[in-house]
């Protein structure tokens, strides 16, 4: 046993660039439809696009169909389904982890800043809107079956008599 313990907790620095990122779960391929399990878009179906360098996966709704924007999420928060969409030829080269980084702003720590009225929300940058529209257009044009469009726009829910361990996705 250790005789002396440090009196102060020290935080370890988190490294954003992983030397060995998470391996992609078996069976997940670009174009596969996934069900989100957590977060604001819980239960919505999304299209998997690629795995980023950080180990997170890149997914989109498309936004026009179900309101899920281009986002990165951990693959543990998804359920893969057997339905696939052809995403060959969709340009994803400029979408990396840097695309999602936010500018760090210094917060004023003063009494006036604390009691100041809240500022309005920051708008989504124009280049992100155009990227989302182009990506949605490319993916929706590749979906030929209207049932797949309807499938993407509906939420996944468990109802009476539905057991998750007995379902086949």
C-alpha cells in the first residue's frame, strides 16, 4: 500500500488526437442506416458516412428528411440496421474533426458580465449550411425507393410486446 497520498488532485491533460482510435464495429459500412440511442435526436434513423480520426463516426439524417444535421457521435450510441443507402461519390474529404471545432472565447469574469442579459444564440455558419444542403441533395438523390425515405423520417420506438433482444434490425 502507498504510505503517502497527494494532497491535491491533478488533472491529466486529455489528448484529442488519439494514437489508436476506436476500431469501427464489425458490420458497419458507409451508407448503412443506424438508429441513435441517446441525445437530442434519440430514436431517429441516420445514415453513416465515415469514421473520423478521433474515433467518432460521422452521420447525417439527412436534415431535410428527419432534422438530424451532420454530426459526429460515438458508435456505442447507435444500433446498426440491415438497410443501406448508396453513398458512393459523396464528397466527404473536407469534413474532419476540425470542421466541428468551436472558437474558444474568453469569458469575462466580472459582476457586470454575470448580471448582463443573455446574448442570443450563435447562428450556424453559412459554410456549414451549404455543406449540409449539398450533402442532403447528394444522399437523397441516391435513395431511389420512397419507402427508404419514409423509413428515415420515422422515429424508432418500442411498443407493448416489442422486446429489444428479440428484434432483428
